[in-house]
C-alpha cells in the first residue's frame, strides 16, 4: 500500500468517495469528493480528523499500514460535521485509550452526535499540544464552516491542517498534491465547494484569513481535495477574492420558463450582451442546472440577470429556490436585471422585485415583463436592459 507523507512522519490518510451522488445529500458530486485525514507518528501518535463513517475500515487499514498495532493517542477534531467525524465512534472502539481534542465548542457537539466524550481535552484558541518532536497549535476559525471549526498547525514543518477551509469537491485521480495536477481543470470544483458550502460565511472567512497570516504556513492540508504545497498563493488569493465578493467582468443570465417565452427573453438579452462585447456570458435554465453551479458563477461574475415566468401568482419554483439561496448566502455587490413573463396574472417579476429589494444589488434598468409571447416593444426593452448592464460593466472593467 502506498504511504503518502507530507513530511517525515506526517502522513496523509485520505479516501476517495466516488459513489456518493450528493454531498450533504444536496450538492451534486459528478467528480466525487475526498475525506482527508492525517496521522502524525511521534512519541504520541496523533490522528487529525477522521472520515465519513462508511470509510472507517479504509482509515484503519491506512493507519495500520503505518503504525501496525500501536495505538493512536490523540484524535484532533477540527470540525464535527460527520463527513469528518463520522468514524469517531469506530476510532474510540478501536483505540479505547484515545483522547479527543477539540475546543470548548467542539466537545458538546461531539457529545450530541456520538455520546460519550469522557476522555477529552479542551484546547484554547492559540493553545498547544506537545507530541514529542512535534508541537501542534490550535486556532479557531468560527463558521468556516461551523461554530466550532478550527485549524491545527504543526510548527516545525509549517503544515496547516485546515479542514473545510481551502478544500474542494472532486476525487484524486492519482494525484494528491497541487503540483501533480493542472489547476485550471480543478478550479471549478474548488470554487463550487467554497461558494456553496462555506460561501454564506464570507466575512468569517475574511477574518480567518487575517488570523492565519500570523502563521508561517508551508503546506495546507485540507480535509477535502488537493493538498497545497507548491501553489499556496493560488488558493489563498482565490479565497481572498471570493470571500470579499470581488467579481470579474461577465454576466450570468438565469431563467425559469414553462413554455419557452421567458427563455426567449433570456436569449434576446444574451444576444445583445454578446453584441456589446460581453464575452463571459452564461445562460442557465433554472430547471435544468443545479443551483450550485449557478451560485458559483454568480460569485464569479458581476452581472446577474434573472427571469421568471409567473407561476400561481409567484415566481417559478426553481427561480424562487435560487433567489432564496442567494439571499440566504448574503451574496453582495452585483449588478442586477430582471425580466419575465406575466402569463395570466403576473407574479414572477413582481416577486423578483421583492428579492431585489432584499438583496440590495444595484438594478441596472427597469424590469421587463411581457404578456405571453415576446413582441417588439418588450424586445426593445430587453435590448435596453442588456445595454444598461453592458454599460455598467464597461464603467467597472473598461472595454
Ligand atoms: Fe467537510 Fe463542514 O464539513
């Protein structure tokens, strides 16, 4: 069995999950996901995070390949979400003398999920744990991703065990480290993971980034996806950008349409944006594309244009789900355009306007609402809406 070490006696124990279709039973995993755990072999043996419960045996195989029957002394719990803590009960059964290590918010949550936490050690923010040659320090990063989330730093090697932070969707295709892949192929899944799983907590991420600046980090070892040892600035710069709602020149058009009339409106807007030279342009059917891809692109591009047909005096349900998710995530600082089909009593555009008020994005032009099929007058209004959006983007980004 391959033993993968980050440095000397610090080992990677990650597993590929190619079979789970939906992360958190909601987010599609077309490329799977990994659960990364780590082992430090010192005077004390220390396991950092575990894996999803069904991979417990794989975790034990990897541990035994490294330390044989020697017991594990500590389990550091950086985050209690069960994708990382799912094997805790099995770990405690296998290593009954093990001490669970977490902060004051960690242990009560572990108790809620797994019962007995009698043999546990509560560490302070900035506190340390001596393993022999290695000293670990612990740094809380609340809400990246849960309130108890923390990172563990190994001072001699400069390895940061960051749990969800700097993680990604996608399994390993043989490669484990960032310098073993083409990062351009990997970026979409890094961004979709951040924006959808942690993206509600951008201000918290900003605070975490400031806090971590105080550490001399040489490697970042997250609990999902690639390990970062050669391209730290690649991932750190992206986290800085995404968590500050900094966007690129481009437009995401999303429509919800039953019989194609609102879709035609979306195409008319898209055509005019292309005429105006907007090259980063995405048009999504909210009924077809999972929300996670749309949210990720909204984090990427400054312009957002949303259209909905009327549906029982409301927005079309897939569009409603999208705008609720945008509101829920508190995504800031976009240009917004609205359009839709009135059908027999309206409801799509009217409710999109309520969304616009709630989200406080800058409306670039009056919403465009058509009754039934698209006709010349409203076609011209859609062209004007596209022109207004293109004009705003030129103001911000130039031609
Ligand atoms: Fe990967 Fe928030 O758990």
